[in-house]
C-alpha cells in the first residue's frame, strides 16, 4: 500500500496531490530551547527534520517546532508550551491528518517530548488511527549539546554552529543527574546548559551518526510494529 508513495513535501503540496488516501506522513517534532553557548535554539527541530526528510515512502510535513522544554526555562530563548499542550496538539494533529492520510509518524528530536508523544499516540491508536512515533536517538550519545548533537549540527547546518564558544558542561551520568534535573531544571546541573562535552565534535562524525539514525529509522518504518507506547522499534 505504501511502496509507491513518492517522498515529497506536504507544505509545498496542493490538496489534490494528497487525494489518494495512501500518504504516510512524517512529522518532525522538536523544541525551541537552549543548547549551550554554541548550538542554536532549534537544534532538536533541525535534527528531527534531517531524519524525517530521509524516510523512504513518506511525505515530509512542516515541523511542530515547539515542545515540552520546561527544564530549560531558566535559560533565555527557551520557549516551552508544556507537556499537556503538546499532547493536545499532537492528538488534534493526528485526528485531522488521519482524515486523509493512511499513516502518521511523529519523529521526535527532543527527549522531553517523549511522554507527551507516547500519550498522544496511545490515544490516537485507541481511536483506531494508524499513528506511531520514533525518537532521533544515538546509542551511547551524550545527553544535551555535547559531542553528539554538536557533531550532528556540524554536518547538517555547520554555518549555525559557534564552535569557538563550545565548552564542556556537566558530564555526570544522566541517571545521576535526573533527580536534580526534574526538581530544579538543567541550570542547577550545568550553568552553561551543556550535559556532555562537545570537545572533538566534527562534521564527519555527525554525518556517520545521522546516516546510522536514518538506517535505523527506515528499518523501523518498514517493519511498522509500534510497541505499547506506539513507538516503532
């Protein structure tokens, strides 16, 4: 059913392009939040778009660029709509787009969005809509604005990385940081907003990381086996 869907861009379509009921729509979901002194506020959205744009047999939708980023609100520039609002937006997005699309896939670039996305997708699937999600995850990568995300941005959008400002942040394991993160936010753990160390980040590594993410994501989309949270594995 989905094999002959041509990769295209929803935003540049006209309504009659979308009329055959076979579209599988990939929706990047990101955030506007601090990413240390060297990465742009829309880093998560940029990565989600880069992954979603390379998913075979999908129509790329405009990104949902705001997310649940309350843990970063002590840093200027961060704009969070909160977990409940994001969940509601995704539910209504799925209900509306599933009136004409066969499938909807949310491609998540920000870890703080995960619970809202899972809740929304579970509700949509309960309503018999074929909706799923997947994370832009790098196994073994550091948590936030470190070498992983810096390398990815050096590959995807090098002109937007202020590498001369990159500096290490808190490199403690995430499990150790989580209680403080949840109670007091990122600034309490890392005054510069970095959870990791961007030292040594490079575009070649970013290219490899993105390629591996795209391969994993395309394999998951091809299988299309959502787990109990609606995530493709």
